[in-house]
C-alpha cells in the first residue's frame, strides 16, 4: 500500500515537472507561438517594404550613390526574408496575420507609390528620408512591440541583429543625405 502511495506521488511529481517545463518552454505554448508568429509576420512586412522601396528607388534614381545604396538595402532585405523563413522552418513558428503587419504593408505601398510619382533629385532625397524614417520606426517597433512579445530565443537573437542593421542603415543614409546636400 505504501509503495502504491509513493508511486502515486512520484507520478504526480513527474506530471507537475512536465507541466512546469511546458509553461517555461516557448516552443510548447500556443499563445507564445502566436505572439512569435505575429512578430515574424511584422518582420517579413518590414523587409518586403524595404525591398520594394529600394527597387523603386533603384529604377527611378539616376544617382549612382543612391542606386548602390538601394541595391545594398534590397539585397539586405532579401537576405533577411530568407533568414526569417528559415527561422520559421527551424523553430516551427508559423507567421500569422497581425494588424500591425497589415498597416505596415499599406504604409509600404503608399511610400512606393509616392516615390514612383517623383523624378530626379526628388527621388533621391525622398528615398533617403524614407529609409531614415522607416529604420527609426522599425527600431521603435522592435524595442517596444516585438521584443516584449518574442519568446523564442532564436527570434530574440534575430531581433537583436535586426536592430544593428537598422541602426547601420540610419547611419549610412545620414551620410548619403549630407552628400546630397552638397551636390
């Protein structure tokens, strides 16, 4: 009888440990996976917008400095898109439609449309301004919205590396902006 009671308590203790691991493991919690999926969806849209804007600037600009920068940001965005899809595959996190992602997509479309309606030096200046504005917005979103929601360690690491890229984009765009002022 004592062995049955001891076995029961050991079994109960084991179940409690499994439950505790499930709560602390982000890969196992459906709510946490949804939050990670929303963060990944937003990251995808940020990079899609960056790529589309860069492609538009590359086509419209006649300034080789702008074209090189646009090409660099387009390649960066495409690389990031592949990395995000790979992250989803390796972690098992699926993207979900998030309200913020839909808003970001609409903002991106409007920016590309606005840029496509411009010509000459206006394109160059507007593109650089949009890169700076969008990168600052991305940094704010990452710090205030995405990082608090992200639970998977790989996603958290990706967010940190994204912050570094956006900071570098702001720095480079600022240098180009100064160079444009002297032209």
